[in-house]
């Protein structure tokens, strides 16, 4: 029974580690680039609005 318990715990920890590694890699390869692109679009939009307003003030 001791071997079963030890194997079960090791298997559970390994599975949890694999799932966490998968989530982290998914976040880095899919979510982060999308967030960075959205941030870039927001920055460009802010710059365009400032430029537009400053051009029409004079």
C-alpha cells in the first residue's frame, strides 16, 4: 500500500506540474502577444488623437 500511495502522489504532482507548465506556455505564446498588440494600438490611437487636437487648435 505504501508504494501505491507514493506513486499516486508523485503522479498527481507530475500531472499538476505539466498542467501548470502548459498554462504558462499558452499564456506566453498566445495571450501576451495579443495584449502587447492591443497596448500598441492604444498607444498609437492616443498619439493620433493628440496630434489631431494640436493640429486643430491653431
